[in-house]
C-alpha cells in the first residue's frame, strides 16, 4: 500500500497561512491567508511601538493530507519533484521576494520615523 503526503489544493484552500510572534513579549500577529505582507507590517509596527522588541518568529503553515495511492502510482512526491514538497513550500513562503519586501518596509518605516 502506497501513501502520499500532498498539499491540500481544493478551491478556497489557502496557499499558505502566515503568522508572526514577538520573541520578547510573545504578542501574536493576526493569522493571514496567502500573503505574508500583513505579518511583515505588523512586525515593523510592533517594533516602532516597542523599540527593544526586534526579534520575531515567523510561521508559514499549510494544510496537508495523507492519501492512499492507487496501485502503480508513485507515492513519493520527493522522488517526483526532486525536492521535498514541505521544503519547497517554505522556500516559496519566505523566499527572496519576502526578504526584499521586509527591507523595503523597514527602510520606509525608518523614513516615516525620521520625519514625524
Ligand atoms: Zn513584543
């Protein structure tokens, strides 16, 4: 019997669920579907409010389902894609675009603080 672990792709299923936590005080961001940008903005605003709180734990979550494979279908997603699907998800979730956005927002936040 083969089993397959695969991301849930039904209509309406979020591509990712994002959240953040301040390591200093434990405050949690709202959880948002599909777009990490609100979590980035939440973190920057939190640090603006509490300047000594600059370290965050970001999470990207996704629903996965284990299913039985029909006979003859390769059940190992890693073998098919060459990479583990969970690793691919995290690459997409917190990839270079997200880091670029963070730097941009941080620079913008600094600009706002300098002129207020
Ligand atoms: Zn905090």
